[in-house]
């Protein structure tokens, strides 16, 4: 039977020797370094404080060295400027000496030769004086000191006054049940609003009449029309034609045609005509560079004033200015949108008003109402 013997006293002696050795190691480390705290196990809190003080001391020492380098650089520049000062004083001395009328032209030429050599030497000193590889006196080193220069740029932006008029989809209707209405013509629509045709027995009999175009501002413009055959000789008078009226800029025709064989008295036809501006392309990211900083994409949300449904809010001056101002902290450039302004006057007794519109720097003159010429009334609309 195997027996395992344990020497307990020897184990105690070994543990005591190990503890003594550790203490001796710590004491020798403190004696050799001269520091009470050599690691976090000696004093964790003290180690943290000592480390913080150490990096502050090393930072201050480096700052002292930096200051010394700056002093040396200034001394180098000072030595060069002292040389330039001596040369400038000598040049002034030569200029005053050359002003003496007792000197001949040959003597003045010698003085001028030294003067020109001193000028070249000043340029050479300014170009060759450097510190740590970069020049000190030729004006190319360092950054501009002082406030940034202020520049003002004014622009009218992008503007297109072209209006496009078109019939609103599914807006051409008739009061006759089961009948549909279509529109066509040779003219180009030039006005917008609600066109309503109320046919009477007299109109149907005369195959002519007057309709009303109610514009967006409430102005009602009368428009003359004729009732024509859809096909010559067919006997089907189902087309109401506006020829050379304000609706088409007094050029061409605009036809409203019903699907029934003939229009009837009491029938009401109506059509809505809308207008839209030509859409301007918005600012895309980095389309505009200001002081080496790219202007970000213009956003619709930055313009809450312009109509959102037209698609032009994203390309408006407000959206563009907001995109530029978004990087104002980097460019130092701020964009301001010119205010829109309307003004005008009304001519009492003439049922006529005139005015002016100012849109982002663009000016447009307007006339509204009825103008009388030779006893006739001529509607005048924008």
C-alpha cells in the first residue's frame, strides 16, 4: 500500500521565503528607481495621480521646447531683417548722395549700380531665408492673420417666365347624361381658369354665343364661340369652337366636342385649364463650390413658401440659399434671398388697375381689368 508523506513545516518555510522574496523585490525596485510607487500594485490611486502629473510635466517641457524653437525662428528672421534694414539705409544714403549736383553722370551711374545690387540682394535674402525648410520673408508661409475679407455677390438666380397651359385631366364635362367631352384645336392655350359654356336655345339656333372664363383671381373674361359641324356636311353640330380668342392668345382654335350627335339648349360644358412654370433644375450636391467647400443638395423641406405641388420648391431661391447657408460655418459665405414685392394703383372710374411685380430681382408690369379704347371694352389680363 502506497503512502504519501507531506512535510507541512517545509511548505510553511517555502511560503515564508516566497513572501520575503516578494517584499525584497519591491524594496530593491524602490531603492533602484528612487520611487515609492513603481506600479499600480504599490498604490493605485497614487499611481493615477503620478501619471497625470507626469504627462502634464512632459507636455510643459515640450511646450518650453516649442517656445525655444519659435524664439530661434524669430531670431533667424530678425537677423535677415537686420541685414535688409542695413541695406535699405545704405540705399537711402546712396540716393541722397546721387542727388548732389557736384556728381557727374558717370559717378551717378556707379552709385546706381550699387543701389541696384542692393535691391537684388534684398530680394535674395527674402527668398533664401527659411526655417526648417519653409521660407520666412517672402510672404508664402503661414496663414493669413486678421479678419477674413468680406465679399458681396449679387445674382438674379435662374428664372424662366415661360408659362405652360394645359387642360386638366378629366375636367372636360357636360351636363348631358351619358355624354363625354374632348378638347382639341390648332391654337396654343395662353390663359388658365375655369371655362364654362351655358348653351341657350338662341345660341343653338344662331350657332354662336359667348362663354365665360373665370380666372384664378376671380376675373371673368367673356369669350366668343361658334357651334360647328364635327365633319362638314354631316349635320352634327357637336363642336364648340373658340377661334382667335384670348384663350389661345388670339391665334388658332380651341374646340370642345361632345360625344352626342348635337349640342342642345340648356346643356352646360365646362373645362379647367391649368398653368405651370418651366421647372428649373435644383442644385445637386457639389454643383456649387465656395471656398473649396461643396454646397450640399437643395431640399424641398427648406422652402415652405413656394407651392409644393409644382415641383419648383426644390429649385427655388429659398431652397438654394438654405443649401448655401448650411455650410456657412465652413465657407463664411451667407446667402440672402431678395424679397418679393407687389405694388400698383387703380384708376378710379376706368375699371383698370396696373401694378408691378418684383420676383427675386426680376421686374414685371401687370395690367388688370377693362380698358376702354374708342368706346370698346378690351379685357386686359396678365
